[in-house]
C-alpha cells in the first residue's frame, strides 16, 4: 500500500465529508496520442494502442490518499502558534491548533472573520470562536495537518465527456430536494446555477477548476473512485 497527497477545493472537501463525493477525475498527463484500452498483460490493467502501460500517478486500488485542503494554524497576539488550550507550540507542527476553511463560514456582519464550528471531529468543543487571519493554500498543507484519509477502490480511464449522470452525482454535485435539479453548491439555484442535467452541472464544475474550454477539449482523464476511511463520515 502506498500513500500520496491529493488536492481538493473547499466545496469538494465538504462533499467528501458529507458522503456525496466518491469519485474524482484528473487529466492524464501526457495525453495518450492514440486510444486507450484495458489489458491483462500489464499490471495497471490499462495500456495505449501501442501496448505501453498507463499508470495512474495517484495510485491503484488499495492505495491511500491524504487530502490537502486550505487551512490555518491558530496563534496568539504575537503570531506564535498555540494549541487548543492556548499553550505555546514551539515552531508550530502537529500539536498546533488548526482550522479548515471548508468547515468554517463567513456569516453576515463578520467583516472578515471566519466562524469556527463549536463541535467538530477535528477539534475540542469551543463556543463562538472566530478566526481572523490568512489561510495556507492547500498545495502547501503538510502531511501532519491533514484530517481526511481516502482509500482508492477503483481506477479507470475515459474521455471526460463520457461521464454518466450517475457518476456526475458521485463527483459531489448537489441535487435540490424540492425541484430535483442539480447545482454545484447549495444556493446556486438562486443565481441561475441549476440544471435538470447532472452532466451539464458537472461540466460547469470542471470548467470552474480547469478553465474555459476545458470541457469541450474532452481530454482523457483518470477516474479515481474512493471511500472515506478517516475520519468516519461526518458533516463538516
């Protein structure tokens, strides 16, 4: 079993923690110059039409992924790292109290402050606590700060636009209970960001990450299916 990091934005972290997201698609690099096919002749089970093995850089079934997400460590008035009991933590590190942007929210009137949940699996109980400061981008999250561990259950390859409606939902988009329509984030429906097609909404999500025209490019992608193993499924 091997372990590797994987990046997710805040909305996808929420989807993972709520149990909605069990798949992710990542662009194959480099793109196969010709077709892709399954094969019993190579260990990964996937090769190009010339017989060259294609191996997913994120791993194979049974491997694990630790999630990198936007976070921050708490500090005192001097900017020194502290733990949840407000004791100094020399040079920061695993003992430092930390918060995750995906689990915090900016409420009306907060003026730049982020409300920290009173109770969460990744922290002790607090009351009406708020965070004011900068966030560490997900790409810079160290292993000790990660709170989410995933296990790969399946790896496949397909053209991006071959995604099914069911898999679009498993990518973490929301279905509105009242109308049955889909959206990327709850509330998007009030700004025209909802559709009866799960696949269409997923195309919006893809382009929000990879840029305009990336859906139409219809590149080959790795399809990684996973299950949440740490923490147990909980609301963020």
